[in-house]
């Protein structure tokens, strides 16, 4: 359940927030309305999802639109620009995440088991700590690589 590999960790204060991420979030907030974000993630206009529901909707959409799924989407006749779709879904998630349109859950972060799984995957597959992966995701070149422009992207 790590659609954008650890995306919920950005909610968890265990990982630092970079200036680049803040700038991207500000752009996303300006470019996508709350109504559009809700629609993209499958919520009704008047619905106020919980954090858990928002996270679940994001993971489902992120799995569907992840660039590594491009071949499957082409076979299903649904292929557009996978990187644009994936970034738009992520922007919609961030728009709702930082709005007042989401109900607070008692558990705002990820579970201890989810975090442990993510940390193990970072070390086993990538050979680097989760903190480095989180910081790397803020780099445009890394996001380009993550978009499927190298054979190594299959691990994401």
C-alpha cells in the first residue's frame, strides 16, 4: 500500500519537508480546486472523507495511474500521458490533504507495520535508508527517473 512509495510519510513528521515540495504543493493548490481533487479521487462533491479514506483513494488511483502500469493501461485502452496523470493524482491528494475538507482521524500517520515495511523495502530494494528516498523524491531528476525513464523504475 505504498502507491507513491511512502507518500503518507510526508504527513508523518518523521521525514523533513523541503522547500521544493512546498513550492510544488503551492502550485498544486493553485492549479487544482478542492472540487476537482475530490472528483479525481472518487469522492462526491459534498463528501468530507477521513484521512484513511483519502489515503486509500490515493493509493488506488496512484496504482492505476503509475507510469509502470502504462502497458496495462494501453492494453485496456485507457492510456493517456501516465506521468501527467500520476502527478495530477498526487497533486489532487496533496490538495485535499492540506485542505479543511478532510476529517481528522485518530491515526493521522501510517501504522508502525507500514513504516517498518517501507523502511525494509528501501534498504532491500534500493540499498538506502527511507529518509534518503523521501528527500530524493523532492529532486526533479529523481521524479523523472521514477516516471519510468530507466529500467530501475520497475522497483518503484
